[in-house]
C-alpha cells in the first residue's frame, strides 16, 4: 500500500503500510492484518543520496566552469601534503591530467627558480596575517615545450585549526602571458622613447597654455644641456632664464605669452640665436607645433630645438666659397665653360673669350664652334653630341680632345678641351662643366721632340751593335737593322710583339720575377726546349728585355741573375751567354740598362748586344794551349817561372811547386829563391 504520513506531537512521521489478508478454507478473506513501519530514516537516507548526487553534479559543473574561466585552479590539503591541480592548470603548461601528480612539488618544479622564493614569502605573509594580506603573485612557469608562461596566482586559506595553523587553501592560476608581453613591449617602448628623448642631440620641450594665456613648461629633455648649455634643473629652478638668453632681436620667433593662436593646429620652423652658457652665440632651429587638447581644454605646444651653428657656418662658408669660385672663374688663366643638359653653352669665363676672340654672346649656345679649324669642326661637333647624349642616358661618358682653332689675331693654334657631367645633390644631371687650355707651345715642343727622336733613331740604326728597347711588360718598341739582320728577322716581326712562351720569366717594375701567363712557378728553359723541340724556331724573349733569341739552356741562370740584380741603384749589368741559332751556338755579350723615373718605377728597358763568338773561341784556344803546356811539363818534369819587371812579381807553374815540394796555396817564393 502507499505510504502514509501521520503527525505525532507536531512531528510528521512517514509510515510504510504492509497489508496481509487472512483467508478461510474456501479462500475467502475473513479479515485483514495491517502493519505500520516508521520509515523516517529511510526517507532521510534517500534525500541525502539525491542531495549528494545533485551536489556532485553541481561541483563537477563548477569545476568545469572554474577550469574554463580561470584556466586552472588548485585545492591544497596542507596537513596531508596533497594538492589537487585541475586539468586546466596542467594544460596551461602543456601537460595532460595524468602527466603531473597532484602534489605541491609538481608546480614547484615547473616554476622558474628565481620566482619560487617570492611565492613562499607571499604565502608566509598571508598565513602570518591570518589571511589579511592577500596571496597574489605574478610568476613565470616553464612550459613543456620550453617556453615561458606568465601566470597570475591568487589564493586564500579557507580552513584553520584551533591553533591558527592553515589546513586548507584554494586558489587559481590565470595565464597572463599576452598581457605581460604587452607590458614588456610597452616598457621597452617607453624606455626606448625616453632614451631617444634624453639622448637626442635636440632639446625637446612641451608647454601647456593656461587660461590666462600664460605658458607653463611641462617637460624638458636632457638635450637642453647639449643645445643650450643649461641643465633641465637649472632651467626649471630659474624661470625666465631661457628666454633671457635668446638674442633680443630674435625673441619674436619663439613661443611666448604673446604668440598668436588664432589658427590651430600651428606648425612652423623658426631660427633664432641663443647665448650659450659658455658665452658663445648658437644658431638654433626650432620646429614648433601647437594643438588644442579637448581633454585638457588648453593649447599644447611641442618644440624640437637643434643646434644648427655648424650648418649656419657652412652656409656662410658656402656663400664665401661661391664668391671665391666666381672670382676664380673670372680670373683663371684657363678657359672655363658651363653648358645646360642639352649641351648648349650658358657661361664662358673671360679667358675663354680672350682665347677665341669671341664675346660672351658669340660663345653662348653653339657659337663656340665657329672659330674651330674647318678640319676639326665636324669631328668636335659629333663628339660633343655623343657625349651629351650618353650623359643624358645615364651612361658613363668622357670628353677629352685636342683640336685646332683660330685665335683672336687669326693665327692657327692648338687647344685641349675636357668636360664632365654636372650632377645635383640628388644625382640628377643638371649640365656640363669643362675647361680648355692652349697647348700650342706643347705641340711645338712635341714636334721638336719627334724630330730629335728621329735623329736619335737614325743614329741607332747606323750602329753595328744589336740594339733594342722595350717596355716593362715586354713589348718591344724598337730594334735596329743590325739586330734584325743578325737574327734574320724583320722589324714587323718584332716591334709591338709581346710573346711569352709557357715558363718565360719576367722581371716586373717592382723587381719581382713572375710568369705572365699564370701564377704558377715557372718551368726551366731546358724543360721548355724539350717541350718545343730542338728544331722548332721558338722566339725566346729574354726576361724583362724581351730580347729576340734562343738562350742556351745552361746559361739561363746567368740571364736571370743579371736581370734580378737591376735596380735604381744598379741600373746597368753586362753578361755573356750563348744563344742557339739556325747556324749553330753563338756567344753574345749584352749590356742591359733599366731606366727608372724619379719615383723609382721602371719605365723602359734597353740592351746593346754584340757577337763575341770569335773572341770566345780564341780564349778557349788559349786555355787549351795552356792546358797542353801544363800537361807536357808534368810529363817531362819541367817547371818554369815568369818575372814581371813592371810589377816585380814572380809566377811559378804548378809543376815547379811540385818539384820543390811547396804548397801552391802559399805565397810565391822570392826572386832570390827562384835564382
């Protein structure tokens, strides 16, 4: 049966009714037995069970809400040394719930070591104040991936024992990394801005205008000391000091109480003079900006002031320079001209007018070409046109020419003209500037030199010695007929040639031997002869002098040593060596001369050679006769001595030394001993 509730002495008691019928033998109900049981405890247990289920659901829901909103919370059972760390807490640092134990050591191992003492100190203050001082920290944790996570950690002890010791503490962690990064960036920006303001070469000043039009300085940068010579403190402690140092005639350009604010915003750049603390006058450039601030309901001025004294001095120097430049142009002994970008003449100095005999009006435009020699007019005009065209296209171009022209007296003269493009500071072509000088005297001198050179060459041509001249790079510039005849060559085969077979060594202008074909070590002459073949007609160029010959391989070191010894202090050297020719091996003697300029740089090499083969043969014959005589004396045991009356010296033969048992290395015996 259904349960009943009865009220006994004001208390409602739930009853459970159980009914059992009593039957007779026929199965009929004769009476009913009812039993009543108090089920108050059962009802209370059921209510507690439902309440517990509801509370558990609500707690789980609250935990999820806290985990989402706070990104992680914790519950610390202090005596049991157990601390519940929510899944969101662990995910904040890259860990799953099962990867971190629920102990205080778990978070203590993750926190940056430098921040842990501060957390403990904050906890101690919170406990000692019995919760009056809040537990709040902003600390850094190490993420699983190695990055740093900034966390706001806040908590509170919620249970205490009778002795006032903490039993339970709860709190939350909130990820504030983004906020911290913004704060750090803001701090860095502020520090950078402050650093710029304080270290900028300019003085930066802000002012605010009060309602009575009185300007109040609200900020001065450290640049005031650099610009004005006064520190920020000096200017602040002495009102009116700065304005008193502005040169009185210039005070109208600086911001004062009289500055008109009829139109805002107000921007302008002014220049004024300021009497520096050291007593000197400085030119100051002030960039002034004034705006209206709706929040403060007043005018705000910002002034950036820079010392432009050097620039002002440069401007004055430039003005003086322009005056001097104009004076130089007007008084220069050289003709100077300027042309626009189209190539038309726009200026000619007096010297150019005097040279040409034309007035300025006659030179301007293309009038300068009127007094050119007829044979030079077309060429000079075409060359100038090409120069102008290439310059306007941005191509590298040059204009240097010698030309003939008619002077004011009608005489024919020589001139040298050169011009270069003229560019603006931004790199744009703005015109051309050039100069022309009379070189008639130089041309006459060149003609005389050519005539003298011709006479000199004719003398060389008539010499019987072999003569050649060449540049330091080995290019032959002259050989006489005797040399060509001796080697069976023509001048065309030799002059202007610079042939260096593999392995040929040169002595360059600095006296360093090198291989002109490569940087490798040169091969020997004998190796090269083997490479080229004995019968092949190879033109060997003697190192440094490019002598046309085939040097006998065994004599190559003689040539190399000779050339290596040449220097400004010892420019001449004579050597004897053999050359291989089609008619056999011949002995030659060469006198090599190196010609240096005043700076000690090699500019030309000259050599004079002669055939000494007959002399060498005669010397060889004499040596052979002496050897034969010596051998005959040794065989016949005959010794001899010679006396030179002029020098009063005696010379003994080797055999005579042997016969007397004397040492040939000792001094020769006296005349009396010989007699």
